[in-house]
């Protein structure tokens, strides 16, 4: 699981000293918060697991989004989508590295077995 924090700077923020928006959380747990620099302690948007209030069957990927008034919903959805894609790529890279390490390990084992087999047949 990856817990990430992103600082988002808008194009008008040319000094790049302070973030305009901050995103924190972990998409796989459906736990993300978006903050604005005007009030960095209060989330302007929050994504969380969807709680079943009534007995309705929901998909495993159901979640709840709470977005403050006067906030552009499409902008927040875009930020969260980009955040999610970034986390998926990080996970894929980690899995790819692990797979490569496992394959290298298997090649080393196979090579060791071949060398041992060759040594045994030469000694006979």
C-alpha cells in the first residue's frame, strides 16, 4: 500500500514556493483528502469507503466523495484520477521489479543446477 502526498501547483503559481492544492492519502483504501492553501488544515474534498446505510449490494469499488461548496467538482475528480494513475504506475513498477528479481533468481538457480549436473557427469 502506498500512502502519498502531492503538492499541486497551478500554472499561475510561477514562483513555485508554496503549493496551491495538496493531495494526501491512499487510493487503494479509498482514503484521499484534498486541501487548498487558503485553509490547509481543512479538506475541501474527501474520498472514503462507502458505508452501507441500507442493505443494498454495492460493488467493491464503491466510494463516497464529499466536496465542499464552491469547488469545481471536475477539477477535484481530475486531481484524484491523476493521483490514482500515479499510484498504479508506482505499484506496477514495484511489481515489475519484484518479478524481474524473481526471474533473475530462478535463472541463477537453473544455472547452478546445470553447472552442478555438468560437474557430476564429468566426474563419472
